[in-house]
């Protein structure tokens, strides 16, 4: 019987000594938006110089 890959369990977080990757959680929106805005500002600064 073939296994359906869609039904495999997948962890919602990976952690190492220096890195954590996780799914977004409620309340993350504000910090994500801040990071995006900072990236846009830095990119625009680099383009203008």
C-alpha cells in the first residue's frame, strides 16, 4: 500500500543551538510587519546610494 505524503505528520517547530524555525502564531503579525518594514527601508536606502 502506497503512503499518502499529505497525511505525514510534520513538526511545527525546528530548533538548533542557534536557530528556531516555527509556524506563525497569533500575535506574531506586529513583529513580522516591523521586520518587513525595516527590510524595505534598508533595501530602499541601498538602492538610493
